[in-house]
């Protein structure tokens, strides 16, 4: 299943006033579309609740699922659960000055001109995932750690009983420091 931009485009002009529900199942091709190489694969659902009135649309977007990354420490593929919530407000029939003003302030309020008749949620959903992608992806937060012990051993990331022992070189440095103070 490949992702197309039209998959998350809603023609709001065809909708009567009131609440409307949309549900989508997305996978890794969604992130490939945005050229995101950090996410190896994904399986998540997106629920969009549109509340349309004469002058505005309030869109509440909720998504949850799992994203697959490469562990930065052991290089094993790991699945991390993610949940995002986002609310966007669309003002209908706005003039061009309001539209430009909203872009300059980078608000979550969008002004739609009378010529616009669709809402594209793909970029909003993608941008809502960016803050939840961890800077350091590791197995530490997982209950079952799929760590590659061979890789961890090679980089020296293992605990020994001697880890609490003080390196004797520090004692010599402390002696030099103490003599300097006298």
C-alpha cells in the first residue's frame, strides 16, 4: 500500500454543517512520502473529527500506533509506541491578508480563501509526529529489550563488577592536587 497525498484530503464543501468522523490506517509509505529516513516502518491509525459550521471548521486529529526505528545503541530494529493529538481551526472565506498573517505567525489557525474547497491533513499529521520522534532511539524504555548483545559488547556498553572500582590514576591526580593546595 503506497501513500498518495489525496488519501488524506477531505472536500469540506460537500459536507453539511455538523460533526463528521474520518478514520485512516497508514503505514511506512506515509513517512517515505515525506522522505523521512528515520522511520523504517509504521503502522498507525488516524481519527479526524471535523466540526463544521458556517464560518469555521474545527479539526481534532488523534493518531496512535507504532513506529519502527533503528536503536542508536545496539543497531537492532525497535518498535516504539506513539500517540499524537492535534487541533486545527480553519476559518472559511477569509481574505488574503488574514491568510498571510497566519503564515507569518505560524499559528494552528488557518484561513481559507473562498476558492479553496479541500483540506489536506497529510502535512499536519506528519508534523504532529515530529515532536514525538525521540532524539535518541534506544531499547531502554521497552519492557522486552531486543538488544544485540554482540554489538553492545563490542562498544563496551556492559556492566562489570569492577565498574564501581576507582581507577588508581585518579588517586595519583588527587595527591598532586592536594600537594598543590598545601
